[in-house]
C-alpha cells in the first residue's frame, strides 16, 4: 500500500533485458534501510527490489507491466517518482494507493495558472466512469484531486491543479501535451462500481 505522496525522484540509469526487463534506478534513499524484496512505487507501479547498492536499487519489470503502463516509461535517463511502501503508523497524507495501474491517460494541455499549473488529461471510456470532480486519482504515482471532468466524443478530460511544491518534488512539472501517464483510480470508486454491477445483476 502507498499514499501517493512521492518521497524521492529516481533516475533510470540502466536497463537489461533478461527475460523480464531489469531496471537499475538511482535514488537518494538510505538503501541500507531498504530490505531486499521491499516494495517501491515507481511512477505509480508497485515493483520489488531485487538488487541494491548504496544509492541505487534494481527492479524486474514484466512484459505484462510494460504493456499496461505508459509507453516510454522505462527508458534510460528517465526521471520517475518514487514512494516506499506505507508502514503502520505512517501519516496518510494522500489517499489509499495500491500501485496497480488501471490505465494510461494522455496529457491534452499543460499551462501556468498563477503560480500553479493547470493540467488536462484525457482518458478512454473504460476509465471515465471512475473519475469524478473532487475525487482522488493517482497520476504517475502522485495523489491528486480532480478539479473538473468533461465528457466528449474524443474521450473524457479531467483537470488537475499542480501547485508549485508538487511540481518541484515530483516529475509532474515536466508534463507536456502528448505525454502518456500512468493512472490509478480511487480504490473506493473501484469497489463502488463492483457493488453496483453485482446489484444490477441480481
């Protein structure tokens, strides 16, 4: 479990295709305090530490994970948001995040609004029912609040406000039109949809 509160920005320093794709990620975590087998959310994807050094860790990324996440996510030199797994007693500053990507959205636009950034992301019909104004969503591992939602023929657009602090401590300050992003819907929305489906079938 995670909260969507990014605690570091890592950089993919090398990739090795060995059945699964092994990615070596540099970070500023105290790796002597990170166990082998620990879970770290990388751009919102829950991955397992399989090797580590003083300032880096490695994860194995399956073909299924690559197919279900944003194209170009795993490329050398790419900066990615990192979050270590939630511990009992930690502050829940964002919302409950599982690290399982539900789909990929595309940035429609990104522009300054005052000191903040207004970002509009488009999703397909499969994710549209789970996104609501004032609800929570995770974008590349970052817990955010949806400001507005607009349904159209090309898809559903939702608007986010990225405050200066969030832009500084995550990769969201780099978002530009056309960039694909990992999305995880609010777990409550997922369960509500399942309950409604079961109720309708009864």
